[in-house]
């Protein structure tokens, strides 16, 4: 199972690291982490990520194509014709087109989600809806040939769900146990429905420029 995972400057690393850690436990998976070149890719944290391959020497026909999300840099990526062309090319023979968080917006910008069911970060659901996508408000969505996760931490859930679809429940449950994935959040504040109104407002104000950009 050839998995091609795109990274790019300014991305949110946990969008990528969640499914990467899950799929890395899958013996049948061969994973490539790709960007335009082999230089360290900065993220929206202090940590950078080193690609394993460049656009020029990665899988020609991956089975799974994956795109993570981010904030304003993701908006820029949605207009990057080199990246969009790369995704269109790799998607032609891929069995699965996948994303976490606002990575679905990049796939939609490449024309790969038209008429498909998909999800994204809660703050970007309306933006995704304007791009010809059947938006589902969910932790993850597994559609025919398309799999997507919600915001950031949903990448682990998304990765396990797709793994179950491809390798069976026993394999997915074994990986979950190996990762000791048993989330017990200290607060009930993980979605706008759970969080206090003032917390929702504070987060929206923090990301106002991103939200406006995604909906423009």
C-alpha cells in the first residue's frame, strides 16, 4: 500500500503526524513524505519536518494521497498551481484521496472533491461547502474513494477509520492499542457545541483572518 503524504510550509504538524503514526504501524504500508524539494519544511510550530522525497522522485501512482491542513499558508497553497497540478496528477490512479483539517480545501481547490462527501475543521465547513463538496459535520468521513478528518486531533481517528476500511478491524484495533489511544480530555471544550460561548468567540476572533480568507 503506497501512501504519499504531502507536507508544505506553514502546515499544522499534528494534522500530518496523527495519521502518519497510525499508518506507520501498518506492515503493508510504504509511506513517502513529499514536498517540492528535500529541504526541511517549517510548520506553524517551532518544529520542522524533513520530506523523504521530492515531487520529482516520489511514487508515480500512490494508492493513498494525503494532504494536511493549516491556517493562512493553506490559503496560499490553494492557489499554488504547481502543487495543485501535482495533486491532480497523483490522484489519477490513487485508490483514496484523503485529508485532515483544511487539507480538504486544498483537495477541493484541485478539483478532487466535487460532488464528494467530506469534512474539515469546524471553522472551515462553510468555506468547503462553497467548493462543490457535500459537507458533513463529523469527526471523520469515509466516502467512496475519499476519506477526510476534522480538525487537527481528528487525524488519529481518521487514520484508524481508514485503516479499518483497508486492513480490517483487528488490525485497526491492534494499532489503537499499540498507540494507547484512549483520549480522556481534561475539558469538554473540543467542539463549538461543547465549548462555552465566550471560548468559541475567543477562538473565532483569533482565527478571524483565516476564516474570512477561507470564505472569500
